[in-house]
C-alpha cells in the first residue's frame, strides 16, 4: 500500500498540533500516575491511549497521510 498525501496543509497542522497536545497530556497523566497524586487504577491506560493516539496524530501531520481518509471515511478537515 502506497501512502500518498491525502490531506491539505490545514489538516496536517490540525493533526500535528492535536497530536502534540495529546502527547503532552499523556505525559502529564503518566506523571500523575507515577507520583500517586491521584490513585486511579486505570490511569496508566488513559496515559497509554493518549500517547498512542498523539503519536498517530503527529505521524499523520508529518506525513500528510490520514488513516481515516485512506479507509474511505470523509473527514471535514
């Protein structure tokens, strides 16, 4: 499968900055979980989800290739 650019500059910027915000949020939640500031058993899962989703968003913004659009799903941006 060839990854051709399927989003414009506005979509790239939105995915890149959204991904970076998710990574920062995931790191903050991981810090809270590590320091036991809040004792929630599933806080590590939330952190891992934000880090994984943020990494995908940064990759999409960097490469210009959107997974949802590649599967045929219309995205408004």
